[in-house]
C-alpha cells in the first residue's frame, strides 16, 4: 500500500492511523503486513516484521506518519505536510474561491455548469474563463481589474484567457502568483 499523488492531508493522516491500528491489532497476519511497512524507518529497518510486532507498543503515531510520508516519496512527515498543504492551496485557488472574492460579487457574469459550455462561449464571445467551485464563468475586463489583475497583461493571451486549462502553464503561474500577492495584501487590510 503506497501513497497516492491524489491523497490530501487528511487522507494521509487517516492512512497513518489505520496503519498503526493494524500493527497493534490482534490479527497477527495483518500486523505483520503493517510491520513490513514500518521497516522503511531507519531505526526499524534491521528488525524483522515479527520483531516489530513484538515491540508494537513502542511504535507511535509519529512513526506511522513518517511511513506514509516515505511511501509518498517524502523524507519526513513535515515535508509531506508542506507539499500537500501547498497543493491543497493551489487546488483551492484553481477551484475559484480567490477568483470570486466578495468585492466581485456584484458583477453579472455568464455562468456554466460545464467547462465545455464555458469554453465554447469564450471562443465565440471572448472574455476570461474562470472557475468557481464546480462551475465556470466568463467575465469581462472590469471584473479582472476589480480582482486586482491587469486585463491587458500579456499572460492572459498566453493562457488563452482560460484559467482552468491554460495554454501556457508558466504564464498561468505568473498570473496566479500576482493574484496570491493581491489576496495577501487584501487580507491584511480587512
């Protein structure tokens, strides 16, 4: 059982708790399987799974968290936690919350339940395709200005005016970085 690139932080914590619970269970065969996974830890690497099971009371949650981190190609729980928190923050931005702040609620935009319909509208009429949770909307220049971004920024053209599936990932990263800075500054003034 190895880590998945799609796990979130809470899923990894749950996997660690389950791993520890299995190790400490009365089912010897399952405990041996869990113990084998704990052998990834340097201080347990030289022990047999049977030895680890016999010393299971010395194995703590922090050890299980480290096993989960190692299974996710991270050297420590702290590193995995940082990576997942960063990924979750990016996902939250891509889901649209910073793209639809309170200051922009008064705008009338074209809303779509599917990306394909929004993309079709973008091709026909233009504008800026942005996500909001599981929906998509097309907005105009004034909305982008109110977000704090420059609608004339060449990176919009580079991404095809499409925040969801940008044509140029580097351009999207630059726009996203600008938006993060704006949101950070805006949060300080609130």
